[in-house]
């Protein structure tokens, strides 16, 4: 066996040592590069973590803002999933449909009427209206789908439905009021036409009853019949004139009018009505030749309406007295019409001069409305004083010439 050459061994060892040094240098270089890359990645990770934190904070703020907006909405919002579980319900929706003190987790937790309407709204595309019977509240329900940005999220939540609820009670009441107004206008126009058609034959009846009353040699029974016939005709005439005046005020025939003459003629006209009602009618005139600028026919209508109103509410044996008085140094005249009837209840006083169509009254309830309109057309004022069980007094104040 030949021993290895010492020179060869030394060369081999030197080469191995050089390779080791070269490899160590490369490893040192790679380690430095690795440290640099780790530092870069750490910095990038910190930046992304900061951006993520900011995004999460922003999302939280947006979520809080959306929650506040949802709670402040004037309409109700309900989100329902495929199982009819209520995912979200805002305070307005709870106010509109929820049962107080009861948690709302499912549509089944709602009253049957509300639940069925909401189920119908989910199943169809059109807008639904429902009436909450107990509260007389109308709601409008509209449906929309809850959409997400990604297909995966959309597939997961595609069955969620948003229901928008609005309180439409005020609109419904306004529609009902408009409908009633249209009906009243149509009824008023028809009443005016009928009153106009009735007035002409009624005038003929008034003329003929006046002629019959003037016939001599009448027995008491005939006189009684004629007086009641006159009273009925004049009562109908007053109602017809009120209807015409209410729906067509027309133009008054202005002229100087002796007020005493108007009062005396009016008393003569209403006396058959007073006799028929068993009311004692008195007139106390102290005006002399005092005159006003007005329409004598319209003023007689005022007196007739006040008298008929008194006769309806005064028992037989009562009185209806008309008095006159000059005021303000002769610049105004005050007329008082006092009865001894049942008086007017306190709650009725504020609306005394308002129309009473459709209410339980003896007649259409337009007499006092027409009185106020005519008095105001004459630049005057009308007021009333009354006490239950002691009678009523109407005061009419008019300017004089």
C-alpha cells in the first residue's frame, strides 16, 4: 500500500476550505437579503394592518351612521329572510305595526291581519294598503329585494326582502274628505235647482192663500185652515230662499230702506207662523224714520229666519219679542230678537252660524248661516246670548244713514 502524498492532501484541504469560505459568504449575502426582505414585508404588513384598521373603523362609523339613519327614517323598514324571520325592524315599523311589549322575531308574531298583508306584499310586486282596524290607521307596504355586491353574498342572501311601510292615514282621510266635498257640491247644486223650480209655484201658492185670507164672510174653521196654509207656505218659502241664498248669494238691490217698515212687514209675514206655533209675537219699534242702506227683501229674510228658529225651540205659550234701539249717537241701530225657549247648549255656541247639513235639525240648518251672511253684507254684526231653560236673544247691529 502506497501512502498518500502530503502535497496532494494539502491541496485538497485548501480547496475545501476555499469552497467553505465561498459558501459562507454566499450564505451571509443571502441572509442579508433575507433580512432586507423580512423588513420590507414587515413594513408592508404594518401598512396593510393600519389600512385594515382604518377600513374597519370607517365601516363601523358607516354602520353606526346607517343605523342612526334607519332609526330616524319617517317610514317603517322590515327585512325578512326566506324563513319569514325578521332580520331587522326599525323603530318606526315597530310603532306602526308592532304589538306593545311583545318581541317581534317572526312575521307570525304580528297580528293576523298585518301578517297576511305583509305575506301578500312579499309574494307580489304591487304596492299593498292595509287598515289596522283597532287604530283606524292606513298603511302602505312596498317590497324590494336586498342585493349585495358579490355573487357569493347574493346567493347567500338572495331571499331577503325589504318591506317599506308608510302611514297614509292622512292621505286616506283627505281623499274621503274630497269625496264627501264632491258629494256635497253635487247635492248643493241639485238642491239649488230644485229650490229654483219650487220657488215659482210657491209664489203662486202664497198669492192665492193671501187672496183667500182676504175673502169676507169666512167661518172660523175656514180662517184656521187658511192661516195654517199660509204658515206652511211661508215656512217652505223661507227654506227655499235659504237654499238659493246659500248656493248663490247673488247681487243685493241696494237702496235706502225705512227700517220700521221692514220690521212691520216682516212681522205681518211671520204672524201666521207664530199663531200656528202658539207663540205670542210682539214688536216694539222706536225708530221713527230711521233708514239704512240695504236690501229690504234680504233683511226680511234675516227676520224670518230668526223667527222660525225661535218658533222651533220655544214651547207653546212662549213669546218672541222684537225690540229696537239707536246706539252710538244714532250711527247704529240695534235689533234684538228674544224668545223664551229652551236656550242653546254651551258646546253648540261656537258653531251656531255654521251649516248643519246632514245633522239632526228641523230643516237644512242654513237659516243662521244666511242671517250672518246678509248682516255682514250690510256692514253689520250679529251675536247671540243664551241660557239653557231661559231663552235666547239674537242681536243685530246695523249702520244707519
